[in-house]
C-alpha cells in the first residue's frame, strides 16, 4: 500500500479536476506533481491483473454501498443546496473552510431550487465521465449516451471531433471555479462567451461549489446571474451542498482515503452510486500510460495541461474505485468501447 502510494503520488492527476483546487494552493501539504514521470509498465500490468475484465454485477454489494452512502450522505436530499435543506436564517458552513459560514438571507434563499433535483432518482443507469487521456480514441461516445443519466466534470469539450469518444448527452456537469477564473476572467468582464459555450450542455444541471472555499462564492454567483440574465435556455445552475461534501469526505476517510480534498471524479462516482441502479465510469485512469496499448497518454483527452498541481490521494481513490469495480458495484471502463 505504501509502495503503491509512493509510485502513484508522482503520477499525473487525470481524473476530474477538484471542485476546490483553485483555493487549495495555500496548504503547505500540497505536493507538486512531476508531469513528466510515467509509471513503469510492470506496475500497470500488476494493477490491470487485479482489474477483472469480465465484470459481473453484484446486487448485494451494490445494495450495501448504496445504503451505507445513503445513511451517511443522503445525496438525494443533500447533494445540492435547496430551499428545503437550507431555510432562511440557517447558516451554511463551508466544507473546505470550516471557519467560514454564510447566512441564508431571503435573497440567497431565492436562488435555491425549491426541492431536490434528484427526487426522481434512482435512474436505471448512470455514466460518469472523467476527463482522462484514456478517453481519447476510446469510441465510448455511443455507450455513454445510452445511459439514462450522464454526469460530466468541469465543463469538458464535447464537440470538434470529441463526440465519438465522449458522447453529447449531459444531465449534470460540474464547474470548477478555476476554469471560470482562467477561461472566463472570473466572469468579471464579458460573459457572453461563457453563456454561449455552456449551451453545449443543453438543460443539464450546472453544479457550482459555491460554498466550499470562500473565494468560490462570488464567482459562482456571477455564473448563476450570467445564466439568469442572458439565457432563457441552457443549464440550470445549482450549488453543491458543503454539508454533503463534508459527509462524503468523512465517508471515504472511513474507507481509508486520507486526502486533503476528494477529486470531483470520486465525488461524482459516489453521487451516482446513490442516484443510479447501474453506474458506469469512463475516462477514469489517472496514469500517464494507456492500460492496454502502453502508449503515453495526455493528461486530459482534450489537452495535456496538468490537471492541477495538487494531490487528491489519486492512488487510494483509484484503488477504491477499482475495488468497487471488482466487487461488481460500479463498472469501470478502461479500454475501447465496442459499438
Ligand atoms: C449563524 O451564525 C451567526 C454568526 O456566527 C450566529 O450569530 C447565528 O446564531 C447563527 N445562526 C444559526 C441559526 O445557527
Ligand atoms: C488518437 O488517434 C489519432 C489518429 O489515429 C492519433 O493521431 C492520436 O495520437 C490518438 N490520440 C491518442 C491520445 O491516443
């Protein structure tokens, strides 16, 4: 386990960007990654040897994990901030900054949906799409789009030739404030390109971590208002609930993941476990070498920018997901999809 950690801690972080990464820089425990470092193929072989290719659904195990998550996190009621779980006069405590609270004023309250957008769950099948380079040339688009509910991370590109690998359908997409800062000038200047770009996701839920770090709030509200002001169509912004994120971090800590922050990828996989009867993961392979062809992989399927410079305990997160795959709880797709 410690060897695994040492080897993997140096690898590129490829799963979804953290919802919180933009603000984690101040923490001295964050470790700079070496993006040039690739894992030895022998090590990949070992990991793959423990990956069961003939996946078999295990209903009993699924039930166990769903009820564990349900009782400790309750995504259906709590994953996003609603008027039910956050009434006027209550305080929202930031999950990554427990000293910071936000009082729910009538004005803030009016931005929250009346009820949970997940009330109709569980859906039959969910595809959670990570942004790893392994998704490039995977031809998984059709298979992803065949899921009842599709979850994507951090405003990924789905056009310009990516459709074949990514599909187009989107029901929920997360937006890391760091992309709003970098790509859209924190929405302090012109906002049209943001509003236009985001039409790509149709009427999906746009999940903004407004109450994780204190510097997330203003930019998330600007994203909310931009959509409200300029667009009758397009995604519906919601705020992820810091109470849910905290309970999720506690849950995974109990399962041995000792990270500063969970990655968005494992957050969305956990959400899907509660919301869906069948969970499929694509684009989750946080290593610089393709699992089968052993070709070097880019960091994301769409670029080679380092995901971020911090460690989300990717090794133990990936191990946890691999473990769920081998237990027949989630189906982790690593290779090409055959249509
Ligand atoms: C919310 O926080 C404020 C400031 O710390 C405190 O005065 C108030 O009592 C809290 N309200 C509730 C409902 O906890
Ligand atoms: C995908 O396939 C194209 C065409 O065969 C190739 O040029 C490209 O390098 C491949 N991309 C990856 C990430 O493997």
